[in-house]
C-alpha cells in the first residue's frame, strides 16, 4: 500500500495524485492519495495526517512502514508551496512511532539548501 500526502493543483508537476487515483489491477485500492493545496502549515497537516494514518494503520495493519519525508514541503522551498517546518515533520514521525511498527525513514525532495 502507498499513501501520499502531496501538493496537488492543476499546474503542479507531475499532475497526478488526485484523490480518485486508487491504484490499478491487483493494486486497486492499495493507493491512497491525499491532495493538498498550497500554504499547508504544520498544524493543519498534522491534524489531517493523524486522521488519515490512524485509519490506515488500524485497517491495513502493515508489518513495517517506510516514510519518505520530502523537504520540498518546508517553508520557503523554491518549488514547493507549503509552510511546514522540520518540527512539523517530526511530529508526524513521532505519531507514527506510537503504532510500534518498524519504521524506515527516508529523506527526499527539497530544492532549497
């Protein structure tokens, strides 16, 4: 299963990731897209993240979770349009740790050093 929280607007590359995209063939209903508008902040993101991930973790019950934290969601990134902080990302990771499921954490994205 994949779960993706991402910016989604008509002019944003690659233009995929609508809420209706749920996977194909044997993977149908194993893709969850959470499209977000520009300006997402720590509080709003965390509230949405915890609601969605609680439901997924309780129903899907994965053996392990891989989290890829894209740094393009950080405030003032050249290409991203969110207003998140590293602390905001950390709160989501802390929340995922409450499930006591093995986690692999990856960085990624981000266009401003």
